[in-house]
């Protein structure tokens, strides 16, 4: 996917020198999306929070993420029971776009697919992963290698590394591609609303999740 990670720039200070809250300054980008956003359904009653959006070369919003549970940090620590200390699930919504001409007319933008959602979810999980035995200086090399692996896996959703899982989307049983690793799990599928949904998490079981369209993303502000 020809997208740019849309980490939102530092917000200007409000009157009195106070910073605008993070969620308030990021929801504007979500509101610009021409597609619906998805998150966990109402069965999940924990915290929900905006993360970031990704844009195409012409600035159009193409995907974004919504977090649920504990806000993860870059670590892979476990508690005394062996369970991860952080329990979270992140839902990635990706616009379902066919191969299309770029805004300047000079080329074609890559089409999005379930594989796009699977890759974004896989890379998202990696962004909060750091093997405990690894020296900090080696993390960039490790991340590059694992990102390439995530792409290869996402490009072969029918391969042996993936299993199938049926989860509700807007109340309708929907097939997902699913895989686990030592760092967490990743899944990806499509909705009847013309978007692809990916998800990743750690400490929360994927088997009990359900997804639903977010009725009012501005409520996150």
C-alpha cells in the first residue's frame, strides 16, 4: 500500500499555554475518512482510544486504528503468571479501494485488500514488540526483518501460517484469517460495508471478539 503513517503532528498550544488533548486533535483526521470506522462491539466495556490514521500520497485518509484496553508500550514483559501485563486489542480499518490513478495522473495507486489489513495489523503488533533478550541497537534491523516477514505472510493468507476464524461483524458471522506468534495475534477480514478490518492484540483472546461500525467517531474526542 502506498500510504504514509499518519501520526498526527504536535497540536498547537491553546490559550494559557495548555496543550490540546491528544484525542481531540486526532479525531479531525478520522472525520475526513470517506468510509466507516470499526472497533470492538458493545460486549467490550473497557477503555477505547484513537491511535493514528494513514494517508495516500495525495493526503486522502486510507486507514486508521482504534485501540481497546491497556495502551501498549514497546515491551513484551509478562507478569508472575506468565500472562502479558498489558491486555489490548487494536482494530485497523482499511478502505477497500481498487487499483486507481494517482491524483496527479502520473501513475496507479496500489489496490487495497484483506492482505493490506493483515499487513497493517502485523506491523502494528511489531511496533509494540521488543524481544527482551535483544540489545536496543539491534532493534531497527530486527524490525526491518520482521516487517518484511509480515508482508510475506499477509501476501499468502491461504498459506499454512494462517487459520480461519469466524467472528461477528455488525452481528453477522464473518470469516477472518488468523495467526498467532510469541508476541500476540493478528487477524484480517472484510465487512459488508466496503472496508477491510484487521486487528492485533496481546493478553486478550481473539476468539471472543466481535466488531461493529462506530456510529459516532467524534465521541472519541
